[in-house]
């Protein structure tokens, strides 16, 4: 987990600082050099704005990044507006131009993959959002592996991982606490996203202390509901809190459990995904179906109030 935290700090803080400082110092040798720097910074800002896990540091920081970007662009323009368009010593600038072009190609491709995540091919199924007691953040969601690591799995390609934001715009009190109660979503009530019949409910796995995981039981405690030719799974529920049983009929918005930290999960969150009815032999098999909530197809960094 230390590696993941280090990468988070590098991608969300260090690299934006480096790219913005290029513009702020205004050391471009020509307008062409400046435009390429602008394009590099723009593409990286787009990439990290949409793909970043801002619930770790603060959801509000992603907007501060945009403000700082525009300030840096305006400041840098004042310094380069009198420069020639092409560098005077062209051969001395070839290296920096080549580096900028290489970076542009990389982040242009990544940005394209993020944009792909905004759309889906199959007809979506409308559900009620399963959480109702605060501001919820989509940690993983969308139709691209850049913003949803579940997307490479056929059954879970449209899955969502949901956390809750506190008043500071973070999912927990601390960067990666081991106390479950420091995570804002822990013990929140989970409501049935649809009216249907409970296919299965598991209630016996313990809640784990981060970063412990249970790879043998990936979903942990879960409820699987069949509703209108679709099956929907809500997983990583809190031990002993599931109040529905196999074969029981549930109504939309009926309380069914609480959010926990059971199964193959590194911290408290709610996992939810839908699949075609009878399309999988186990709860994690099948053909995934896109979900909408109040008409919204949720992506990483989406908020639901």
C-alpha cells in the first residue's frame, strides 16, 4: 500500500507541480515551445482531473488544480507574447520539442481512453441509488479500465465502487487509517436498488482491518437480488447486518444491510454491479449490464448526494 500512496502523491501533487512550474517560470524559447508546454499541461490536467482518486487527498483539490492551471497559462503568456513563433536556434530546441511531443502522444491516448469510459453499448438498467445518508463518491466507475479497474472483467465491466466524503472532501480521516470507523462510509445503511427477489445473502464473513483482504471470498458479505430479468449484487457488507434472506422479496429503497469491509477489499466501500439474469455460475460470473441512477451513468469522480 505504501507504493500506491507514493504513486498517488506523485501523480496528484508532484507531477502537476512540475508541469505548472514550467508555465509559471515562463522559460519557453518561442511561442511554439510555449504552445507545446501548454498542450502537455492541458492533457495531463485533463487526465488527472478525470482519472485521479481525489477522495484520498480531497475532492476539492481537483478544482484548485484547474484554477492554478489557468493562472499559470495567463502568467506565462505575458512572458512569451513578444517571442518569435519558431525558436531562433532551432537545433538546440529539438530535444525539448521531441520530449514534449512524446508526452503529448502518451496523454492524448490516455485522455481518449478516459473519454471512452463515458459511454456504453448495451441498454442500461435504471436502479435506485443504494446509499442515502451523505455525499457519495464513485471511486471506480465507467466503461474504461483507466477509471474503473473492474472494466476488464466481463461481468463487472460496469461495476461501481462507492465511498462517502466527509466535510474535507476525503473518504477517511487520514490517508489510509486502520480504524474502520475513520472511513466515512463504514456502517452506512444500504438500501435495495430495486424491487425483486433475494437470490442469495451471505452474512458471516468478518470485517477486516485494512490492508487485510480475503481473496478466497471476493464479495465478502453480499446480497444478490433478481429484478426484472437482471441480477444485481451489492457486496463487502458489514458482518451480521444483513436483514434479508434468500427467497425473500424486497422493495426498492428497503434497508437490507450496512456497509462493511468484508471480502477482497482493502478498505470500507460498497461494490455494486448488474448482470444478465442466469448468465453466471457464480456471483462474479456473467454478462455485465450498464446501470443508471436517476438517469445518470456514474463514473469515477461522480458525486451522488
